[in-house]
């Protein structure tokens, strides 16, 4: 029954319904669970990298690519579809990132221990850290915008566990890059960060967002995005350290500007703040 409805949805170009049906079918037949607990290296405040795995054939990957791209463009707030697109199209880029991590001692440590960024892994005093620190800035930024790292989608459609961790880590450090950049999480800011991520990661999903995203940006913000934010994103991303090889958890108490200098990370300075009202000053 699911397969019949799936084919019907494809013919009617109802990609959202097709995607949901395909996920149901995949979960029914192909879901397995893996547990990558490393007792010798995981600290007490680290969660093991547990995940449910969905195995897809070539047809299913093709359908999910088209469907998730269509839905993600129509509604960028559908984080599940953006995540799906990243997983089914990111194979080569994920392996390239993993190779860079394997060549770096911190990257190898991350791949071995697979630490998670969740509220349960925050240091107990993170809410007490001053906003001049990286951890304090991050905590207040997340609080001001009502975000939690626990909302990040779990990787399900990447077969290899190390590859899956690379894309999971990329998702979980996304907000760190916002904080280091001083970029707001609105449409304009997310497009700028996607340009930054495109240079850093090479993920096809970031390329799609970078190229079509400006079409969704309010006209009043498009000029600054094109003339200033995108050039900043390309320049800053090329000049700074490969940020997947950073264990941010070791730098909560670092002065944020000193941390930027260590990473050779250039923050962005907004040209026009006239249309922006801060949700919370910190």
C-alpha cells in the first residue's frame, strides 16, 4: 500500500508526501540501530553516538534528493528535509571532510570518541560564564533565540558510522559558527553562513542553499548580503582553520576574541542594522 501511494505521489509531483511515504517504507524494512560507545575514551558528560540507520537503494536516494530539495526550497524551515538533502547528496564531501579530520590529531580524536553537543554535555557552569567567553556567548545566543542543540536531526541515511558522525558533528557545530561569526539566524544570516559552510565543507546541500537562497532574502537585505556578507563568507572561510578539526568543548572558557584569533576567524560586521530589532541583548 505504501509503495502504491508512493508511485502515485511521484506522478502527482507531491514530493513532500512521497518523501514521508518513502521514510515510512525505509523505516519498516531497513532500520537498524548502532551503538558506538567507547568506554575507554568517552567522558562522563559525553553521550554515546547512538543512531537508527536507514539503508536506501539508488532509486530511493534519487527520490529523496529531488523531493527533499523541492520541499527545502519551498519551506526552508523544514529542517528534516534540509537534513535529508544533506545526507543523501553529501557522500563525496563527507568523505573529503573525514580525510581532513584523519590527517589532524584533534580530528582523529573526534572521530574516535565521537562526542556530542547536547544540553546534557554542557559544562555545569556554562550559564555563569561571561559573554566575553566563547561558552558564555554561545549559551546566551542560544537562549536569546530559543534554540537548543537537542533539536538537531539525527543522521539516519548514511551507512558508515564515521561518515555519519562527520555530518552529525557538522550539524551540531553550526551554531558555534554563527556565534564566532556574529551572524544572526535570520534568512539573510543563514544564507551567509551557508556560503561559509560551502567553502569549509563542500556539501552540495550548502551549494544549493547558497545559490537559490538569495531569491528568498527580503529585498531590503539582499544588497548587503550580495555586496558584503557573501564576500566576507568566502574570504573568512578560506582564511580560517578547517573548523571540523576543532574540539569546541575544550574552549568554553576561552575569551571569544582570542579563540577567533587562534582559529584565524574573521567575524562579520553588519553594514545596516536599521531593519533589525534584537530579541535579547547580551
